[in-house]
DNA sequence: TTCCATGCAAACACTTTGCACCGTG
DNA sequence: CACGGTGCAAAGTGTTTGCATGGAA
C-alpha cells in the first residue's frame, strides 16, 4: 500500500517521504479537514511537519487524484480523501451542517448541462448552498461572516 | 430610484451616502466583479472611495439583497447585482470562462434535493465547476490550481 | 550523487478593525 | 445634534515563496 503510493508518486516524478505519507493518512483519518486541521492532526502523530509542507503536499496529493478539496465556506478549503464513493455536498448557511449526497442524484442535472452547454461537470467539487430541513422553517437572519466549526 | 434605494436602506437603519450609491452603480455596471474591481471602478468615477468602504458597503448591499456574491475561484468572491433574472454559474477550470445559466435549468435538481433531503437550495449562489466545451477535448496543463483527471 | 523535499521566515493577497472625524436624517 | 458612515493605517487570516539544508532513489 505504501508501495502503491510510492509507485504513483514516482510515476509523476515525485518521491515518497514520511511527511507525504503522514499527510495522506491524516486526510483519510479526518474525513474532511482544512489545511490547518491536517497540520494539527499530523503534528499530533510524531512531531514536526511544517505548514508549508502540508500545503505543498496537499497540492501534490491532489495532482495525483488522491485527495480533493471543496469550498464549504468562503474561507479555507476542506480536503478529503478520494477513497470511497464520489459525492457532493449540501451546506446549510444557517446551522452550517454538511450533507453528503451521492453523485447519482446530480446525474440528470449534469447530463443536462452537458447536453445544453457542452459543459462537463466536476461533481466531486460541487458544493450546494442553502438551508437544511430544520433551518428552513425558521429563517433567522443569517450571519454572512459566522465561522463554522469543523464539519463532520 | 435613488429614493427607492434610500427607503430600502432606511428600512434597516442604514443611510444613503454618495459612496453607497457609487458602489452599487459600479456593481451594476461591472456585471461581475471582485471587491477590487469595484474599488477600481468607483475610483475611476470621481475620486476617493476607500477600500474598507467598499468592503463594508458590499456587505450592506448584500444584506439588503441588492447584490450577491459567488465564488468563481478559490480566491476573492465576485459580486453582481440582483436586478435581472436569477441565474447560476458554470466555470471552466481550464480557461476560466464563466457561463450564466437560467435557474430553471436547475429546477429538477433542486426539487429533488428538497424532496430527498429537505434541503432548500440557494440557486443564486450556486457555482458549478468543470470544463467547458472547448476545454473538454484537450485537457492541457494549466494554472496553479487546475484540477487533475478524476480519481479512481 | 542527483534532485526532489523540507523547514523556516519573510512575503503575499484579501479582508477586517480601531479610532477620530464627517455628514445624513 | 445624534448616530451611522468614512478614511486611514494597522492588524488578521490563510497561503505562497526563496533559500539553504536534508534525504530518497
């Protein structure tokens, strides 16, 4: 498994380093997490991995298709591993909950965009904003700048 | 028209200032623009409007529902006026072109999300990433954050 | 032995904030 | 004439970069 990773990296001229491995592990362990979350998670393990290393490696891992990022807020992007079924996200602007939805639910929609506009949707990157079931009845003044806690 | 604006502002305890008016005008003139674009546009008119004033007022105007912002890139958000028909955006990650699509095209999709997840979509804020017609055939390497092929 | 990768600190882009003054209502 | 708005500069976030050193292949 580490050898598989090594091979994938080598294939694009990258090397396998302990940091690289730790960062990928951290993303998988976290489910969804920002670069900052990943940094914290990694540092909990052994000790020092630098911030820049995290940014640089999330980039590399994304180039390899091993992780992906989405924008759940206007701020820092959230990374997740690409193992597991592809899905997209609904995020409630009120309570900030995040719902993962199987990509099939978007199939008709994306087919239509392809047919009518020749546009090929990257479903894995899709984030749909709105209000979740419980926040929809009451529609309290939304705070455009409130910050979320770590999403599930 | 300015009186209408004045009234809307007053209704929420805001005042009508020349800067406020200029900023709203600039957003309408630009179509789509970042805070920076708006600043530049406004400064071209008369002279001084401060950066902070632009940020503060885009906020106010958004609270009033007169402008909206979307995220076309991972960076600075793009503002547009809410006059005109509601639409959402397709943005090509390769050539960065932006296609505006009438909200009706998303109607089935949003209805489904509402039915299956009780989630009410804010269509005006929706941005769909992918590849446009011309960039889909060739998938040339690109900008700093171009996305790779889909993972397994 | 060759390059890619890392750590570190400084630079960056974008946005927010504190404060004194200004001007609308 | 009170209170919201503005300009200015400084402080914040989140991210990137230059450079010397370190380590995988």
